[in-house]
């Protein structure tokens, strides 16, 4: 019997750039986690200022190896993050994942402003505020005007290019 295909464990949506939406789901293999880090690096290397929302509400725990690898990635990319990333908003509903992220950030905090929230709407509001505060008022307004469409809509079952939570 052939193995069943499963959905991609991560998606990126830059349809509202300079707002980048990233969703991680399930459990990532070592190869998938490295692919996720590579894709994240590619966005940083664009050299454009942006805010990122990470929807981790469907993520299982990262392995110890992945947590260590993520901490090293943060360290390696800190200067690039400071130059291009205006802020990070993490949507986390699992107390275990909150604890994991808190431990990672205790030892290697992101080099940019960040917030941990339990709702996507709070992450959206925080991201729009950071765009506005960074002099990207037109982009912030565009993000606000699209909050109820596609990936940045509501808190329902998921739709849009990145399949992030929200009604279509």
C-alpha cells in the first residue's frame, strides 16, 4: 500500500506584503523543519521591511533538536532580522507550545519586538499597529481593509492562500 500524502506542515502567505503570514501545523520532520527555516531565510534576504504573523495554533511540539536548531537560526539571522523585520506576532493556543516558545525566547529572544497571543485578531491588530508605527501607514491601512478576507479573516476553520484560521 502506498503511503498517504499529508498536507504541507507549513505555509507562507505574502499576499498582503509587507505582512507575511506563516502557519505551521502538525509535527514537522527534520527535513520539513529545515525547509521551513530556508524559506524563512529567503523572506529575510529580500531586504524589505515587514511584519510577520506566525499561526502556531495547530502546531505540535518541536523536538529538542528542532528547538536547538531554531535558537541557532535566530542567532545566525539576528542582524538580518533587525534590518528587515519590524515585529513578530505568534498565535499560540496550546499551553505546552507557549511554554516551549517561552523557553526558547528566554535563552535566545528574537532581536525584534514580538508578542505571544491566543487569537489571530489580536495578532492582526498588533501587526497593523507596528506597520503604522514604522511609517508604513498606507500598508497598515491596506492590511486593516483586508482583515476579513483570505488568510487574515476571523478565527474559524481556515481559508485563503495560507489556510490560516478564519471564515472565507
